[in-house]
C-alpha cells in the first residue's frame, strides 16, 4: 500500500503561474525540495539501520584522510599573505643570508634595579646560564663568540684587573678599577690605526674569544667580588660614566639596557625600574646542512637540534625562581619560546570542548525529551551530538586528503559545528511537533517524511547560506582564514547531511520505541499500562511563545518600543563601529598566563620608546660601485620622519678611514683595495661587531688578508615609536619606496619581523569587507531563491547587516580589533546570524491571516526552535570565556554578540517589521488557526476577512488547476492519497510550504 502511495505521489503535478520568473523558479525549487525531503524521510524511516551504517561507513572512509593530517603552526605560514614582500624577503634571507645567531632576552624588574642585590641576582642568572648543559652541549659550545678588543694592550678585563691591582696596593679594588678606567677615558686609542697591520693582527689572533652576553654587568666584567663591594654611589657613577665594555672593548651605551629611568637635575641616571640581559647563541649551519635541525615554528628559523635542546635548558635555568629574591622579578624571551608556547596553547583549551558537549547534551535532553520514563530521549540526544563528531572527522579527513593544513584557529570549528548541528536538530524536532492533525494520523514512516519535508527547506536555507559564506571566505589570501573556511565549509555540509540522515534514522527508531511504551534508556524494557504524568506534558517554551510572548510583542505600544530600541541600538552601534581599530599582533596568540606574554607586556611598559628594529638586506652586487647609493640611502633613512636610528657598517667604515685621511667613497679606489680596507675595518674596535652580524662572505675572513667577495650584507635601523596601524603601514611603505628609488644593481630590501603584522594589517581590512560583501551577496541570493520573496529576503538581509553593525560595535567596546581571527569570526557570523532571521522570514511566508496573526503564528511555530538553537550555541562556547587563548576568547566574544543580537533581530525586530510591512503569503500557504485561547477582536476580524478576500482574489489569478493522472485539483490545494494507520485513504495537502 505504501509503495502505491509513493508512486501516486510521484505522479502529482502542480501547475502554478507565479507573478514572475523568480517566483516560478523559487516555487519549483521549493516544491522539488519538499517532495525530495518527504521521500527521503519516508525511505529513512523504513530502513533506519541501513542509513545508520551508511553514515558510519562514510565517516570511517573519509577519516582515512587523517593519515595525511598536517598541522601548520608557523606564524608566517598562517597570518601573512604568501605573496607579500615579507614572505619574499624571508625566503631570500633563508637562501642567501641564513641566520647564524639567536637572541635570548631577560628583563629584571625591581623597585630600583641599580641596586647591588639586583646586580647579584643578574650575576646569579649569568652563572646559571653558563652552567646550563645538555648531553651534547654547554653554554661555551653553543654561544656566539667574538674577540675581546681592549682600548690598549695594557688594559685587562674581568677578575684579573682587581686581583692584580689588589695584590700590588692596599686599596679598595673597585676604587682602583674605576680610577684606572677614568685614566684611560678620553684617550680613545684605536690600535688598528696606530700599529702596522701585521703587529695588530698578530695581537688579535692571540686574543681569546668571549661568549656574547650583554648587560650592565659588563661594566664590572662580571666580577663577583667587585659587584659585591659596590656602594649605591659606585653603581650610579659607573652607569653614567662608563662608555665601553670591560669585556669586549667596544663602545657601549649601558643606559640603553635600563627601563623607566629617573634622572637628576644634571641628566644623570639615578634610578631605573628594569634592566635587560641578552644572550646570543650560534646556529650550527653544518648540522642543518646534513638534516640535523628543528623547524622553529615561532621564528621560522631552522635551528640545529643540539642548540634547540640547549635552549630548553636555558629556559628552565633562567625561570627557576627557587633562589630569586621576592622583590625581584624576571621575564624571559628565549628565541624558541614563541614556538614552544604556541604549540601547546590552543590544544590545552580543547578541554572546553568536552565541557561544552556535556552541557549541551543535558540541555538537548531537557528540550527534546520529557520528564517521564518513556518520553525522555537521552540516546537520541547523544546521537544528535554524534552527528557533530562525525562531521568533524569528515571535515578533517576530506581537507587532509587535499593537503589543506590545519591551523590553530581551526580548533574552534567543533564549537561552530556543534552550534549549527544543534540548530538543525531543533528545527527538525520542531517540525515534528508542529505536524497537523491529519499528518499525525499517518503511519510513522510518513509522519517522519512530513516532518523532514517541513524542516528540510528551512535547514537547507541556513546550511546553504553558511556553506556559501565560508566558500566565499576560502578565496582569501590569508592562509589561516582560507584553511578555516575550507574546513568549515566541508564540516557544515557534513553536519547538514548527518542531521538529515543519521539523526533522522535514530529518531525513527526512538519514536518506534516511544510509541511501543519502551523505557527511554533501557529500550528492551516495555512498560505496561504506562501513562505519562501530567507535569511532563507541559511545554513551557512553546506555551511562552504562544500565550505570552506572541500576545505581548504585537501590541502597538510594544511595536513602537521595539522600533525605537532597535533604531537607538543601531545608532549607538554605528558610532561604536566607526571607532573599531584595525590591528594585528602575533603576541596575542600567546596565553596571557605564559611567561612570554608577560615578557612582551613588561617590555612594552619599560621600554616604550624603543621602536621596532629592522634590517636592510643587500645581496650580491658591485659594492664599490654602489657605495655612493648606499651613502645616499643612509642619508635619506636618517632624514625619514619614521626612522629614529640607523646602525650602518658603511657610516662607521667611512668615519674610520676618513680619520686616516682617505676619501670614502673614492672614485680611484679599486675593488681589491676596497675589500682590503673593509677587511681591516671589520677587525678594528669600531668595526668588529659588524663582521659578526652584518656580512656573509664567500669564504673565511681574516685580519691579514683582504675580505672575500661579499655575498650579502645588511644594515640595521630602528623605527621611532609609531601609533596605530595606519602610521605603521605608512612608515613601512615609505622605507620601501626609499629603497626602491635608489635603483641598486642588486637585491636590496628592507625587512623586519614586525612587518609580518603590518603587511597583514595592510590588506586585512580590504579582505574583511570584500569577503563580507561577497558573503552577504551570496546569502541574499540564496535566501531570495529559497524564500521566494524579494521583500522578505531584503528584511532578512537588513537583520544580518544590523546584527553585524552591533557586533562590530561590541568588538570595539570589548577591546577587540580587526585582525585575522576576528576577520574569520565575522565571516562566520554572517552565516550564523542569517539563520535566525531566515527561519522567521520563511515561516512567515507559509502562514495566512492578517499580518499580526501571521507574525504571531510565526513566533509560536518556529520561535522555540530558533531560541533553543541560539541558546544551545551559546552554551557550546560559553566556557571559552575562561580560555587563555586569544583565538578562543575572540571567538567567545564575537559569538556572544552574534547570538545576542541575532536572536534580538530574529525574534524581536523582524517579527514586528513583518507584522507592519510583511508581504502576502505563498499561494499555497496554510490557513492556520489562532490558538483557541485567543479571541479575535471585531477590528481584527474585519481586517482578517478583508485580507482573506484579497488573498482569494490573488489566488484566482495565480493558481490554475488542470486534471492530472489519478486525481484532480480543487480550489485550495492538490490532493495526495496517503494511508492513515487504519488503512483508509485521506486527503492531505501536497503543495503546502513547510511550517518551519
């Protein structure tokens, strides 16, 4: 009998002549979808086990793609456009100027760091680093070293000074040390300019190499005896008067190591709140060449394994607080800290996913089931959540098959799919609860078919708009956004399929169990003579929307109040949105409780005048020929309003040789003479630091011979402190234009780590508005086709726009900015906030009556499902508010705003707007009755009759019937033969639009 019914259904044809092509296309699509969902639901209900197994097998097959699962944690592969100048320069640097050194910095904080106790603590940490060892490395083996160049052959360093002086004279060793240094001050002897080259180079070769460590302790040569005997006056005097390192011999401004300094009337430093200590380690390029390296995700460097493991020991030793005085605080940034911390940050917050699933499970059980032994639905609730888990596996597996890397932002995807999946589940269950009396008399397979028919178009509208929003977002140039959108798009398609298949199959089984009076948990236990308790039959949410909210909302004073509040909120939010700033900072991806995040905060506080450092890279070229251009570049960089300091080997080289009577650059100088002069300069006290860090030669440089050919070189600069992303982008572009205008014959490009964020800032706003515009356009087209009414679709789009304006304002008030993460979340929000309005708009079109009656029926019919979907989405991510991750916290804040404002515009503003300006219903809309408790006023009765007469006239023009096979059409609807439980045939509406 059922097969005949379906076959007869297949023969049903409805010939309607809508007003326009849009309506014709839309009605064709909707009629096709409704029939397809009805048939699909019937088939699933007949064979639920087959579809359950099919879903499990599909999940297992796609999960095999996880074998190719790749996690991308490198910041420059996530947050920066891969065609940007930053990526291009970094790639060039790796190939042509590989990094040889890594910096590790500690900041000491105290009431006054110019105190002996702080100096002794710095010395203790210095010794702890020197004693840091692993199975393969020590500080002496991994540190970067440079010769120690004294002012004279007679000056000695460190402990030997005080020991020798103390042995010859009965005096305070520090006093004599200071006197000796003061006697040497001002002499300014540079022995490379006095001695002949052979003698000077012989002296250099006999000098020892020292590990590169820099701090104010260099003033006293790390001598514990000297430091222990220092008085406060000694410390102040030495910090202000010493201008050369007692360890290395080159000029040093030690006040630059201090932060938050206080000066006396003479401009002398008398107090400081912080002091820096820096260690430099060497990268073993030979080990990297044979494959013994680690890819440091934080810096993008390839680091030899031995050095990388030693850095972990450095971190442990420096952060050890067991011997640190209580009034002294230390903050550390090792070169590998960012990568090590970022790897664990978001994974550590995934525990919130389990908590969210648990809370949502309880909520679903409360809302789907009833509080009695039979009508509770714990297993069905669990299967609904299982759809989310299966969609996660499918999404990860399919994207892994196509080598789409998994970024840190993708960890929020389970929360997104949880919210969307629950929304679909509630809509399906609401459609089941809203079945008409005729539909409720059908067999279970047909009832499920009708429920899916009513819910199918609605969940298709929301799922398709969500999918479209993320499909548009996947076209972005930001890798993290592209990755997330691809994973999300696949996940949304998967959760849509599983909710319409796997969940419906389990629902069919659960409903059979329920109608057979079997226990909700122990299905094999059949309860005889069971009757539900009266309390469990009350639906508080449905009663609220039907009897309370629906009556109150559509009174005239309430409508006026809603419109005033909405317009006021839009005006205030518009002002807030105008103040939303654009800023991206990779530091935000660190947990606020991490030692590295605290370091950056202290660095910003104690060294606010420190601008961002940068490097201008020079590739292989004729350096002698390009010296005039290099000099002009230095001049223009110094004149730039955005650069505060230029540390150039060329300027020091020029000064060094001009003091000796040479003209630099000289038109008569040959290439060999230039390299000879350069080699000598790089071994002088003023040039030695450049040899170590600013040149890459085609060979080994030594003091006695000319320098080898230059493969690459660099100069360093510092931006002044810049305010806001606009000025930062302007400063970066200004320097790039200066370099470009020089027209060097070889490769020359400026580079700074901070440029990664600035280049992202430069394009992210454009990307955001472009993706938002395209996403909203696609969403509008989809809703227009599926809702089949221009006015309603425009109202839905208006709600989406107003929600986004409100969300943007709350972002500003909540301290968020436009960055990569918020850009992802806003694109995501478009798909989510359209759900609430689309459900209301579509359901309104399926109701007949006055506008007020249709609006009230709409909120009574679909309101509970919309509220449950929004509230369960909120429950899914509420625990992220306690997260330590910028990604999760941003996700929580934006989604909180989306749910709050989306529900407001969907359940409050849009129904009121529809009650005032709503269009006529679909020609096939149901003539639902108002709840029996409602008595229609005389005025409403008259208005209702008037609108019904108008609708009848429209129907006469729009609907034409013709005979069809095995049946005929009456003036109301098409009849389809269906079999109720008693086996008799009844007529039900075939062309009705779904009531969801």
